């Protein structure tokens, strides 16, 4: 084979960089599918599912079940021993992705590596992964990536870049022993974690943070970016003790996926990413600042699987959350915590089915919509689309009017058409009364959770300007 000269290699390198630069997408181009999608599935899964919120017979006293290693101060060797029982033989990624699709979700983000450092993929950078540490022995992400491609869902990876409680050198947010269980040695343990940057086991500190970044985090992110096809999102989490230098290395590891979208949790404030990430809450109007945002939320009280958590939100609440978030211009990332055998909890399956039935009729009021231009509505929410003719408003009615007349204040545009998205459930008509639009509706609501009226209007709808003082959007814990 003919040797290529150094000068030619340099020339080729510049050509590739130039060509790559020519193909670089703008932020709007990268964000286009995400802004259209509105609805995604979050999946928290790992060895913590095997504990299911219980350590030595003690229920974890605070926080999500995925935090059990830290909050209960489980030694590294003991936690890794539990991986020998993690054998998800009922894992069916095709069924997972189909459930997400049937629920109306357009993308899926899974915990490729959570704070316990356990990788759901075959990593060459650490043996603390599904293929080396468990009897299952197979990469969990490859068949999931294939299923996402089959069903047309975008795939994203959650990656805990700073916290890692098993790979030496990783950070550990300090949590007091009282958040785990009533350990008689709590005072001694709390003193140790205070003196050791949150760590509770000497095995966690045999390497430096910089070594962890260089030897585990950066190589694993590169593996995720090269072994699973197109990756739509990299969802960082908790920049505990992160440095700008480490953040730059991790950001650089994404360069093979130039279309990728990232969130605001890599390193604050210098690495804002593309999306804000309010956690377990929906922002109010005063917190909206024109930035792209995504509320991540559990169906019950915990991200990871926990046998004792029965605080399930109703399907009605989840559907109305989706509508509320869309009405404010955000996305909804709704979590499932699979069981250790690889199946979804039945309560999650039922709620996904209920959301899917609603979306089958009403998804037009969610996908590709923008925030409501109207003042807050006491009977429901509004989303909008701009068209060549003017504007389409989707009025999602939570509280159906008992007198058969829905009042929309401050809407002055000429109505071109009005109809229910639920076909065959009756007709609606409109008339004006001063600055109000009155919509006559059937006596019975087509859907008790949220019935949608589609209004086609002439021109652009005037935006209601809130006089509320602006507040900063809270977007997730720093630990």
C-alpha cells in the first residue's frame, strides 16, 4: 500500500473540516424535529432496579430509588455484587418502543449510565457494565436503537458525566445518612462523607476526577456516539464538581453527531446547551423566557423502579400535563422505571395506553404547535399553529361548560371554521359578544379529560402580554 505524505494528510484533514463546516446545521435546523415532537419517553433503568428501594430490609427514606447506593451508603463491592442478580431476561426493546409510539411519543431517552456508574452497554472503558458485571451479558442499547429505527422514534442517551459512585474518581453529591436508613453508625459516616467530598467508600477515591473523565467518561461518550447509529439527544445530568476543562472534553466527544441536541446540565453556567430542563414541575408563564424547554416527570414518585411507591399520577393528570406543557411551548419527557426483569410496571403500561387513546384523536393539538397567544384560560388550555390563511387555535377544554357555551375572551380574529377534533361527537358554532368569542358546544363533552375544539382564524392572533414579573426557570438540581 502506498504511503500518504504528512502534507497530504494535513490537506485532507483541512478538507474534511471545511466540508464538515459546510454541512453544519443551525440551532433551528437541529431543533426542528424536537420542537415538532412535544412528547418523549424517559427510561431510568439499572442495577438499582434490583434493590427496588430496599437495602438490608430498610426502605430508602428519601429520594428516588436510583439513588439508593448513595443515600444508603452501600459499599462499592456490595453494590457490584448485586449486579450478579441483574438478569433482565424479559427485556423486549421492540415492545418498549412500540408502547412509546402507541402512546404518541416521538423520542426516547434512556439512562445509558446513571450516577451509580453502571453502563447499560458494552463499554471498553469500564467492566462495570451490563456485559461484564451481570449474568445477562448482552448490550441493552443496541436492540433498543434498532427498535427505535424500526418504529421511527428518535433515540437519546442520558449520561451522568460527573457523578459516578463505582468508577474511581467519579464525583458523589453528599447526602446525609438519614436520607437512606437509620444506620447506627450515621454520625461516623456523615463525618466521613463531609471530609471526603461526599464519598463513603475509600474504593471511590483511588483515582482523581480528571482520571475518571479521561479514562471513563470521555471514552464512554465516544462509544455512545459511534456504536448506535444516529443519536438525537445527549441528556447530561448533575454537574457535581464539574470543571470547564472536563466539560470541553465531553462536548468534544459529541462531534461525530453534529445534529445532536444537548441540555443545560453539563456545566453551569458556561455550557447552557440547547434545552432547559425543569424537573417534576411545569413552569408558570412568568418563568418562560423564549428558550426551548422540556419538563421531565415521573408517573409516580420515583425515577427508578421501587416496589413501595404507589403514588401514581392519574392518566387524566398526565394528559392534562401534556396539554399544559404544549400550551406553554415546552416538551414533556415522561418517565418509566422498568422492573429488574425488563418489563414495565403494569401501572405505567395502562397509563401509556390511556394517553395513546387520547392522542389518537387529539394529537393535532400537540404536535408541531406553539405556545398559546391568549391570556390564561380557566376552563382549559390553548395551543396554536400558523398557516398560510392565518392561525389555527386548539382549545383543549378540561372543564366543559354546563350551559353549552364556551367563552374565549380577547379573541378578535374572524373565525373561518370551528370543529371538534373528535369526529362524530357533535358540531360547534361561534358568535361574537364584544371582545369575547362565544362557542356553542354539545351538551356532553366528547372526552371527560380534555375535549379539543379546532378554530381556524383569519390573520395572526394578538398575543396577550403578561404583566407578571419575570422569574428564572428552575431547571434541575445541581447535585
